[in-house]
C-alpha cells in the first residue's frame, strides 16, 4: 500500500505542537532510566557535537565522557583526515581571495579584460569560463533560455569526459550560444556524471560566483556531519555568527572563505583577543562593515594633502572637498555585538571616538583580493578618549590598544560568557554559571578553551533541567539528522537547499547579529512544516545525494511488530531518550494502515520503517538537544 504522505504530515503537525514545550520534552517513558554515563554521553554529544552518530554513545561510555570532552578541547590532537577527504575536491577552499577572483570573475573583472587592464588566462578551462562571461557581458539583455531549443541535446547525450571537452571547444566557437543555453535544466544535464573539477568549470560558465559559494556551504555541512573535531566545528559556527559576514556584499564573496578558514577556525578555541584582532584586520570584516572607507575629518587624505608635499608651494585645504568621511558602523558593532554587549556601558561619544581610532584600518587593493593595511593618510590625528581611556596619537597602535582594552573589559567577559552559555546550556542560563565563566575569562585573559572547560565541568551544564533544553537551529537539525541516521552524503547541495527552505541559508544573514540560537527565532508553524517535510523526505531517501537505510536502523529483520520497530528506532535515532508524549502519540497513529503499511487481512506485513523514522526525526524530542 502506498504511503499517504499528506496524512503523515498531519500526524507530524500533531506531534510537533509540543516541540517548543520544555515540560513535555522532559516527560520520560516509564522505562528504567539509562545509566548515568550513557545519559552524560548523549548530553555531551548533543552539546559539544552536532548530535551522535551510530555507535558514538557506546564509544564515549567506553573511553569516558570526561576524557572525550578533554579530547574535543584539543582538536589539534584528533585525526580528522576522513572528514577532510570529503572536502578535498573543493579546490576553492584552498584558494586565496585573489585566486578566487581571477578564476571565478565578476562582471567588473571581465570588463577590465575587455579594456585591456587584465590578461585573459592561459589555462584552457579558465579561458572557457572567461569566453562565456565575455559573451554574456556583451549582450545588451540577458535573454531567458529557450526550453524548446534542442540544439545542445546531442552534446549533452555524450559521456561526461567527451561532453566536457566539447563544451570547452564550444566556448571558443559559440560562447554567446552557451551563455544563453547553459542554464537551468540544460546546466544540470551538462553536469551529470562529471568529476568535481569538471563541474566547477561548467558551473562557472553559467555563473562564476556560484562555485566558491556552493563549495563553501557544502564543506561546512560535510565537516559538521563527519568531522571528529566536533567541538571545533561547533565553535567555528558559533564564532562565525558572532562575527557575522554577509557573503553577497561585493568582494566579500571572495573573502568569506579565507575569513572562516584563516581567521575563525584556527582561533575558535584560542584567546578571544587574538580572534578579535584577526577579525578586525580581516578584509571580509573591513569591507562588510565599511571600515575600509572610513577616514578622519582632519586626516591628510580628507584634507587633500599630497603624499609628497612641495615646500615651495604651501598646502591649502579645500573646504568644499568631498571625502568618504568617518564611518561608525564597525566601531558600533564591535562594542555592541563583538565585545561589550548592548548594555556594555558605552556611549555614542565612545562610538565616534573609537571610529576615529580605527581610521586608516583598510584593505590593500580591495578589488584584487588584497589583505589588511594601515593607511596613515586616512587616520584621524590627535589624541582620543574612549571608555574613559586616553588614547595617544600613535597611528595603527591606537587600534591595537583599544582592541586590548575591549578584550579584557569585564562587560566583554560577561557578554561572551553569556552567549556561550546560551549556546551550550539554555536560552536563559543560570547567573551562577555565567558569573563563574566570566571570572575564568578575566583570570585566564580571554582563553576560550579555559572558559569552555569551566562550563563543561560545572554542575549547571550537567543539570537535569539542562537536558534537551535547547531547540536546534535548522543547521543543527539538518546536521544532527544526517549524523543520527548514519547517512552517506555524496552531495550536500540538496541539504543546503533544505536549509534555505527552513530560513537559515548559510553565510546569507545580512544583519551583523548573525543567526540566533534561541528557540523563539525558530519555532513557528511554517518552520515546523519545513522540518516535517524534510524529516519525511530524508527517512524515505527522497533527498538527492543523501542515502539513509532506515530498515537497518530499525533492525527490521528482528523487528516485526509496530511496537518493536518504533522501539528499535527510538534506540538508534534518539538513544532511547523519548518522552511519553512522543512515544504514545506516534504509536497511536501507527495503527492507521496508511501509515503502518499493513492491510487488515495481512497483519504480518513488515511495518513502514521509513515512515516511523520520519515521525521520530520530526518529533519534539529529536528537535531538542
């Protein structure tokens, strides 16, 4: 009997109405509670990691939960080659911003080639990309592809390698044709069966910027799913949202990859001040919050002073000269969002003075993938007063002094500790825990590893009311479901599409606040519906590029009754940590033949294990961590 998918969705609606209710989430089945160490292992995996994979709980119990926590705090000692092998084919992850811009050019870059300001690349693959982009640039309009046009069909029917070579050749002879035809359905047909490197080139013909963006997103998902360095990936995600960057803003599409790779991940468990300085000097942050343009009103550049003054002709400033002016965006956000917090004791005057301190912190050749530089001609001269500190006139060192002051401020210690506790413990963590973490922050000079250690060793972290107290964000939900089912993800792009449906497209949060980890942001009828649809699709293997074997999860060979199948899946997907409300609600609905997949005259027919798995993945118990 074919599964009634719409009926399943209605079932899930009923089950998920309690997803935001922490009381129901804590209502356990009357079975004997699991051993304390197993419960601690599950709690640790749901907080320090993106949830357990099959066998993870047993492994933690075997080696000891505390020992595993210590290992996670030192990721450099963990072999992560298996996860890295899954992203090794993404060449863009290893490229510098300049290399990304050259290989995946934007429109202005193509114009510069046409104007003779840049050279055409010599590589046949990259040259083909340029030829198609030049053709698109020369078109006055961007015509829509004609679905009735079958001229590419013979080429698309060729084996992948021959098809690839023919497309490269066609880029030289009919670049305009490819610019129009190589889109949508035709593009997907062209990519079918090709190697990852070949797919990069053909995708770049259609849209160059799409390649580094897609690979960045896929790599984030794959690392979160497969990395053994789970805490490092959790903290990399945490800090990226804390120091958020909006990928589509101009050149930032070329800077974000290095921002995460070179700035965030290596410092995710290091000293907060080092991380703060690295983000402040990152071209991605400088461009995103416009500090690269900020110049003091009395700076040499604003006054129009020449770089090499002529003593015989004294300089006279032009009062009507147009300047970029002082930009306070970064100064405001660094205090409000990065360090002190919104109630951190600063004033608007402090924002203005800090903006003056940071003038001259800019980008060397921003449209060519350049790095940080300090430009003294943009810097506001004179002493400044910020947060009661007199900052003497000393150029770039002013900014370094203020970053240090901000990094060691007690308000910063409290703000960072609170955000960490909200991510790892609960939306409203105990004041006692935040105070203890803040004390460690100040004593250990912002050592993030030490602050986390204080939290992980605290009674508040392991308290009963902290168990399943956090609602998963869409990213955490997608990743944890792939981990729980032991899914084999050969293509993470469809999972990224599911994240878009749930309102959390990666690297696309435009405000500098980043994505919230609080339940109130993610609990709504539309959000839960998207999760329901995903849960059903994943369990039924309807997510392209993701393979799940629900029958193996349920040990279907020995589970012949609905009760046995449900219990087996509860053990494999939720480690048996299921509430009475969820268990009874699913069990009552499994009597429906449309869901149980049984006929009234065929009671021995095997249960629809995929449907049961989908119900559990969509349940409030799984959506909480």
